C-alpha cells in the first residue's frame, strides 16, 4: 500500500513537472514571436513601396529602419538600419508621437554642388509605432527653375541694352535735326543697335527651336560640303575686314541626316567666334573627317587668344561670356555656343572643345554619318542609260 501511494505521488509529481516545463517552453516560445509581429510591415505595404517612384523608408518604434529603397540609401538618407538625416529622424519621432502627417522640404548634403533637395512626406503606418517617410527628389526641378529665372533675367538685360540705346539715339537725332553730319553718324549707330537687337531675337528663336524634345522639323540627307560652303560664305565678309583667312578642307562627299539650316547656323556660329577672337592676319581652318564608321567630325580651328581651362565647362551656358567687353564689341549675343550644343544634341551628336590660352581653340561637331543604303542609286540617270 505504502509503495503504491508513493508511486502515485511520483507519477503526479512527474506529470506536474512535465506540464510546468511544457508551459514554460510555450511561454518562452510565444515571447519572441511578438517581436516580429510588432516589427513586420502591414500586408501589401512592401509591394506598394517597391513600385513607388519616391525614396521610401519605414522605421519602427525604436527608430530602426525596417525597409529602405535603394534610392534612399543612394541619396545618403539611410546607413545600415538607421535613418541618418537628422531632419527626417526628428519628423518621424513627431509623427509617431501625435499621429499627424507632416510635409516639408529638406536639403541633403552640405556641398552646394553635391547636395540635393527633397519634398518629404512623413506619415504613421499602421500600428506598433511604424512611420513611413517618402522623399521626392526636387533637385532637377530646382535646377530648371533656377535656369529659367536666370534666363529671363539675362534676356531682359540683353534686350534692355540695345532698346535703351535706340531710344537715346532717336532722341539725340531729334535734337540734332539741323546737323546733317550728326544725323548720319547717329543713324549709323542706330542701324548697328537694331542689327544687334535683331540678332538677339533671332538667336532666341533658334534656341527655343533646338532645346526642346520635339523632333527636327526638317530631317533629310544633308551634304556637308554645302553646309561648309554656306557657313564660310556667311562669315567671309567679316573675316576679310580683319584680314583673317578662312580655309576649308575637302569634305569627300560626306553626308549626315538632319536639318541643313540648323547645321549651317551651328557651323557659322563656330566660325564667327573663331574670327571674333582671333588676331588680325591669322587663319581659321574648317575641316571634315570621318572619325569612324558611324561618326563624322566637323572642326573649326583658330589661332586666337584661347580659353582659360577654368572657363571651359561654362562656355556653352546661355549668355555666358569669357570676355564680356570683347563680346559686346564684336556684337555677340552670348547664345552662339549654346545653340551649337543644342543643335549637336538634336542631331544625335555632341560638341567637343580643345583650347589653350595663347594657342587658339578647336571646336568639333561630332555627328552621326548618314547610313549607306545600297538600294539607293547615286546617279539614277546614268544607271538608266546603262
């Protein structure tokens, strides 16, 4: 009897111990499961974040990053599992505290050349203290707006100068109506200012045509020998007035596809610049050569004053002048090289510059060659006779 009771007590104790162990294990097993539930994203959120165009970051209640887009990391917002931009971290904490959505604009990066601007929206995401940070890159938009403001200011300034001069000269002529010599002199000045105003307006019209995304209005095979001949002819009088020789090499019948008038305008601008910034009695050479099977290079080389290396990156900006005083003396509008750059881009090419102070400059238009089509007969009349 005693032995039986002892066995029963032992069995009950064993069962109790086993149940206690199982309960303890179950309790221990449930505890870590609560962490992933709290840290997990709500269903479907990960899929939505993956297709958003904005940089996206999700932080939990302890400011740890649960998910960050590659753009957010590339822009320096996230490092490891931490949000390292202080403004974003402060906004996330405020939103977590009161649940209100907040929007603002921030700058990431201290260097003005490398920093970027973002439109930021921070909102609570579900429960458990999750916060969603969305940042849209505004850097390019701000750059375009800045260019637009500068362009409007520059156009106003450039137009004001010749218009003001014309008004002043008109008043002067009116006051000197009895002096024939003065009238002739001031009339000549008025013609120069009117020509300068006309050139500026024409360059603005050309620039507006070539800087957009729309296709070329006239897209057809263009013979470069005609482009070179036309551009040289338009610049010849100015070059001869300064005893500058214009030497054009052979074009070997090379053709490209594009707008002939725009190509002539681009080459004329390069030749005009070469003449304007070269000493009297020097030489400007225009050459054409195949660089490979796909591109042709149209180069203008002068023996002029050259361009400082620090200025080379800016010479294609609109209204930028290396030597403003000289540019105004020569009648330049400050838009010539900007037009050249856009014309080259419009034709699928580029413009390259080499220059050294005191040694002259070489500007090269690199354009795609017109593909040869063996089905096209070069001389259909002769082909028919044969």
